[in-house]
């Protein structure tokens, strides 16, 4: 099961907190997080890794970054 978190337009730490909240729900094994700054992209990726999630893809689309994380 996958989930989406749209944190575009928000400044840190809000995107990180939203991503961590989704991780803590425990309902998804894959999450797509949308952010619109380089800083948010780096911080969300680092936070996911610290929770033992793997960043499987980072792509740029329409001026935003899509970070895909997965828990195996």
C-alpha cells in the first residue's frame, strides 16, 4: 500500500513532520512526498533514512521534487 504527502508551499520543518507522521501511521510501505525546495528534499530524505526507510527515487516534476521512500 502506498500513500502521498503533499508538502509543497510549506517550509521546514513542516514537510519533515508531515512525512514522519505518515511513516508513524504504519499503514503504508511506500510513501511519495512532494516538496518544492532543495532544503526540504534533503531534510525529508535524511529524516526518512533515520527511520530505517529507504529513499528509492527522487525526481523533479513541475518545479517540485517527488521523493519516494519505501520500508522493506
